[in-house]
């Protein structure tokens, strides 16, 4: 995933009350990390493939995954946000929820006031 796209998706998820952070997996490899309530983390799209998929980790161990979503290589940012927001992580192979999550209080943007300074003014 492109760095600016990952940053935009994280901001939109945080605006919906989902604890998302940008994941820097390697050189020019970016994704989205979702903190789940029970201590697990869902790490979305850090492998550089075109499709959208995730790994669910706990203490560095793989405990579940979201299989590659068909057609996701053509998703725009809003579709990526919707797919991540509607994922149910309760089973080892995660699925899409049939009903949307209830609205939650928006979270503060990642990086706060110094966000543009920390990122080196690389985006608009």
C-alpha cells in the first residue's frame, strides 16, 4: 500500500472510532495496524500484493487471518475503510460482519499536533 493512502485510510478509520495506526513493515512497505480489544492486532496489507488481506497477531504469533478479498485490488480508499471497519475478527479465519459496527467516538489523529513535523511534510 502506498504511504499516503495508508495514512489517509488510518485517518478515516480513527474518525470512525477504530484504533488504527500506520504500520511500517519495511522500506516503502506500509499498511494498517488495528488494535483489537483482547490484545490482538490485525495488520492489513503490508506484503506488497495488490489485494487486501490481513494477519491477526498476538504477541508476535499468528493467531488468525483475513483471506485476500476478491476484487480488492481495485478498491478506492472508502471501500478499503468499509472493508476493514466491517471485519469480524472473532474466528481464526475472519469474515465480514453482516451488520455494521455501532458508531463510536472519533479518536484523535495519529501523531497529534506534530504530525506534519514527524512525517517531514511529505503529504498534503
